[in-house]
């Protein structure tokens, strides 16, 4: 379309008015084309390079040990560019590169998102930790002090290379995530940003959850490390064409510690390793690492998943750091982040901290989480605090059944009303064949497939407490906490708890779980902010046999965020073994456990329910249990609190938005000038 403009006074005024109208629109369109939100990133940067090249070499750290390093640099016409760019690197326990049928399989081929990052103007490094891959030395355990010092030296080596702009970040999942915290603990001056994914922070709680030994994870994880160290061939560095140096390095790996053996000999949190005379669990835990990480000031972006083994760990880090930080928790397990653009999210973080791109990531709410089974478009939510400030903890008590939903050892009810019977209890003879399966969150950590099957067959062998069908949707987001009053004919026992959703056809869907060995039941004051959860110190002197009288076991389940749909049921299943995942001492004849659920010794689970219209009113249909008058008053009190909380929440978000604006200005002041 052609527009003619007559250059007289009247036409000029019209033209100027039209121009004034169009120019802001053009500017607005330009801003709208720029997107920066979790998993989405465009308009702030674009690929500046179309190629990359890989080189490999040894770098010597302070004690003379040679570490194998892969370096990926942007290239043009097959030659690495000389531009000074930020470096991101990973400290890899699982081989920086493998040699398969004579071909090198590097991290770029295993993690395609790294290719996109390099082409956006970053150098990527991957380094075999000492005692692994093609690196020299021996491996003495994950994230040791020496490994942290190695990371310091490698970080500063990268920083002074002519192709680095002096700003360094780190990346990596699982053990590679732990390694990032170990590096930050030593505070390398050039380390500015971390992106740990699915990272463990408490080795004891992973190996001995509540004192229960995770045998399958420990044994098969240890076997995997041995295969990597002594069998699977790592790729040599470029200068080692004959493989002579690689052979020498592998020979040194024969002195590596056996991970499984270490764990089996250290059953308590304060257990000392006889070969080193240190307590590995105390040496690698948030309390021991926290001070150094905070002092470093490094920015931390954690990625976690509701079905990972380390979800609680990530939230503990978040609640104890005062560094610039973010956390995202998705519908993922340990080896999965499907449906999410890893390249985009890493670039958003690194662009801000390593290139000084003001892409708005610092002004976002620091917590981003996914709610399972939320309505389409409402799955992702954000928050400024964890646990969520609008959660209302509701007690679901164990009651007489039947629920009519399953043929289990007892088929009890789960109900909001307190027990009214003075001597109600359930007796259960331990069934050692119970299992949560072989494709669990724990097995997925060492690379097994993931996917919980119908839990019904396991439920049938245990004690179950199932609600009546829900009258409306409820959202549970946070940390369920279980209170069990028990006694046993044995001096000890393992207790496993599973939170499940049961549909009308009886299919029981796994949601989350927790475990506790009865002799580790003592609750202590946590050395860090433990988010109000029960902390079992599990020192050797804390362990106590079960007495003849009832005792209370209190433990949390892994956190979750899920909407339980109206018409479905909530189930809590208790077993005393998980044969495919944990080591439980088998007693013959099998002991009998008594679970108490009466007026004096009430067993229940606390569920963190998020307030909202979908949760108002009664959420359980009237069942065979008659509610007492005090329950009605409690319901009215809850509604009153919800109303007050709603008003307070509005004021809170208004204040938080003002605080966010102040925080944005503060963060923008810290954007590096490069």
C-alpha cells in the first residue's frame, strides 16, 4: 500500500501525528519479540557461530596431578575463534569422553544443548576428576576437599586463557552438581555462576534414609563406578596418540576406593572411615560446605524434579544460601528434563552473570515449580518463599475401616476427624516381600529405567489408610510429615510410608514416600535451617532399641506438588520392607508390629494443602465414620483462617512486588560490565 503525504501545514500535522502513533508501536513490537522466561529465551542473543572444535589436553593442578580436559570452542571454517568468551565447565566423575569402537563420544554428543551454548558464544570445558577417565591420581570419595581444590585450580586456569574473558561458570547433573558446590566451597575468584541439576547435598540421608540402608542404590552405584574406573575405556587426550599416558592413569585408578564398601562400613552419620580417620558424611553435607559457598558469593541456579531422589536436598540448599539464587522444580526424575529447553535456561542464567545481559532473570520470583495434574496452562507456578506461605497443614488421621477400596492387612480409613476410640490399633506381621519396584526414584539415580507401576499389589501386603472419595480437587504442595505410634515384638524395624492417589478403578498411583529405621527415631536440633522438618541426627549414640511400650516415629516424605482430583482417594500405605531398594534385617519368625490410632496415641499424616477456592469446604465425602462436633468447629475455624489468610496474602504480594522492584534494582547494579 502506498500513502501519499502532501507537504502543507495540515498534511504535515497529520503525518507527524501518524508518525508519533506508529513509532511507539514499533518499539513495543520490538520489546514483545524479546522473551525471557523459564525455558524460553529469544531476542536477547543469537547464535554468533555455526561451528565448534574440540581439543583435549592435560592440565596440572597444585600437587602435580594431571587432569584430562576437553575444551569446546566456537569456530569458523574449522578453526577456533580467538574471541575472549566466558567459560562454563563440568567436573565429571563419569568420563568426560569415552572411546567406543575407535570413536570419541564426548559430552557434546551426550548433551546436545551444550552445542547450542557454544554457538551462542561460550567455551565449554569438561574435566575428568582425579582418579577417573584419563586423569591421573586416585579417587577417595565424592566431592572431597582435594577435589574442591582441583576445581579451584581448573577454574583459575580457564580464567587466564587468552580465549576466556575471565568469567567462569559451571554446569552438570547428579555428581557433577555436587562437584559445583565443592568448587564454590573453595571460592575461586573467577567462578561467578553455578547450575547444579539433581544434586545431592546429604550423602548420609541418601545412603541411609532415616537410618534405612539404600542397598540397591549403593551396590549398583558402586559397581558402576568400578566399571568406569577399570573397564570402560576413556578417551585419551590429543597428545597421547599411543595411549601410553591413559594406561598409566588407569593403573593409578587401581588404588581407587570402593564406594559400596565405604558406605557399608559407615552406618551412622558420625561414623569414621578407618583408612582416613574422617567422617565422610559430616565432611560432605550442607553444614560443612555452606560457609564456603556463601562466602564465595557465587550465583546458584538449581534444577530439581519431584520424582528425583534429591528434591529435599535442593530445597535445603535454597533455604540456607544467601547467594543470588533461583530454583526450578519440574515433573522430572533424576535422568529426565523432558519438555524443557535446557539450552535456553542455561543461556538465560549465564548471559546475565557471565555476559552482563539484562534479560530480566533476576527480577523473576526465585522459585518456579510444576504442579502435577494441574489444569492445562496452570501447571507452572512461582513463589518467593519455601515452604509456601499459604500452605495450611491438615492432619489426616488413621481410623477404623473398612474403606472398601482394597483388601489389605487392615483396610483402614484416612480421615480429618480425630480418633474417638480409646484402644484402637492395627496389628501387622511383617511381610518381607513388599516392594515399591525396580524402576524407582532411587534406582534411576544409577541409570535404571524410571516409572512406578500400580502400587496396589504392594498395598495389599501392608497397612493401608484410604480416604473416602474427595468431593473436590485439593492441591498438596510441600513436605508431608508422618506421625506413627508403634510397638513391635522385635527390637528394631524399618518403616516405609507411601502417599498415593487411588482412582475409581482401584489403581493406586505413587506420589511420594519416606522411610525411618525405628532405632534412629530420636529427633535432634538441626545444624541448619531444616524447614521445620523432623531432623534425625543418626549419630551412633542416638540409636535406641524399641522398648516394649509404644513410641512415636516422626518423619517427612519427599516433597511434592500435586492436585488430587475430586472423586479420587488419598491413600497412605505402611510397610516394613522394600526388598528391591533397601536392606532390611530379616527376622524369623517375622515380627508383629502394632500401630496405634486411638484417642491417646493418634497416628496421622500432615499434608500441606494450598489454600484456594478449589479447597474450600469439605473435601471428604461422608463415610462410615461419624464426625464429632469438635470437627465441625475445627472446620469453621479453618474457613475463618482461610479468609484471614486470603486478605493477608493480598497484602503480602503487594509488599513482595515492591520488594521485588527493589531487589531488581539491587541485582541490576550487580550486572557485570563486560
